[in-house]
C-alpha cells in the first residue's frame, strides 16, 4: 500500500472516533472510554458524588456536577485536570448549557430552585423558584425555552431565558424525571418514573398531547421506571431508559409506540449517541457497566465495566 492509500485508510479508520466521559457516583471519579473499540482508557478522580456532566461548545472543557461538594467542576479535556469550578447551589445534580454557551441551568433538589450560572464570569446570575424536588433540565436547540421537571409537584416548568423566569407550568404524570426536546423543537418528551410513562407535550400550547405507558412481558410493572430520554436527530426514534426494568425502549416518535425493548445492564440511567450516530451508549448503575447498542440493527453488542455506579454520560467527537 502506498503512502497516500495508507494515509487515507488511517483517516477513514479514525474519522469517527469518540471519547465517552462517564461519572462514577460511588467512586467519586470519571471513567474515560473509547467508544469505537469499547475500551476503558482511564479513570480520573473527581469531587464527591459526581452525576450530571456536559461539554463546552468547542469540547475543550468538561463540566461535572460534584453533588456532595455543592459545585460544578471544570476539567480540561486535553489533560483531564480540574482547572476551576462554578457556583452551583446546594446538591447540584442535573444541568444543561444554553446554546449560547454562556448560561448554565442546574437543578437544586433540596432547595427547590434552578440556579442560573454565567460560565464565563463563573458567577450566579439568578435563582429561579420551581416546584418540589426539581430534577430534569432540557433546553431547546433554538435557545427559546429551558424546562425543569419537579418530581414531587409533578410539573414541567417553562423558563424563558430572556426573562430568566417561569412563564408556564404543565402538569404531568407522577415523578417526572428527564425531559428532551424534539429536533424541530415542536415537542417536549417527559419521562414519569412512578407512572411508568412518557408524555409528549406540544411546545406551542404547553399541553400534553400524547402519552405512552410502557409494558414489558414478564417484567413487574413497578420495575418499569422511565428516567433518561434521548431523541434521535432524524426525528423518527426516541430512546427511553427504563431504570430497574433493565431495558431501553425504542419509541416511534410519530406514532408514540414502542418498536422494541433492548435488554441492557442493571438500573439503566442515562443515554448518549456516538457522534456518527452509529452507536447508543447507556449507563447502568447497579451492574457497574455501560451497554453499547448498534443503531442500524438495534442490538446490544457489548457491555463494559467502568466502575461503581455509572450515572451521567457525554460524548466528545475526536
């Protein structure tokens, strides 16, 4: 093989490389995984009880909520060293970064607030009072809406970033956990852990327009506890982590019907796509591993032990 062909082959083989960052809640650490090969590369120490995490727009920084340290740590993705922290209120868990790259919204469950942080200034902009036990945060890709779910109030709170305040509330099924906007920002999907259901909310009217209850043959209904939810960019498929049911539901977005249930590890929490959209990754807290799902075939092809109680996951395109 000549040098040109060798170089071309190397470019093709590495063009879709991806690095997974996974918080290990009971190890106080971050697992770093090569997604293409399904290999654990290293484990990096973090603060106490790390959970939610997100990358900066350019991928150079990784933000991690160290819940028991009441902070969001900032890591350099090149060195994986902690280079700073953000004020995040008490017991930060789930957060998202606004498309402008500057505003960060974090749920503070014990204080019933959403803290808004200026990432550049590393300071708190404001605190927004929400319902009891705020959990999920989602932000529309156009930046017009931030939503927060409150587990005990059973509501979705609609926050207008221009005002940094709530403009609407939507009642949903008991114990809403995660939320996800559709790619076209016309729908919001919310999982309800106790009800074992998924609600589809019309963004324009803020009203629930469809609901789906999950049923798995041979699995006790009380074990079906929807948590993490992720929409495919093609706007056809939605993936829902079903907690102790140890399944991921593949949902037809248009029909709001389950296409398939995929058996993964124990107590599946959260989900992330590979950058080339060929794989789906899940964090499985009780089995201490991640599952790798090939999206073309909708089959689980590998599990990888990463450490104790993997919780959050985000993926960087290398």
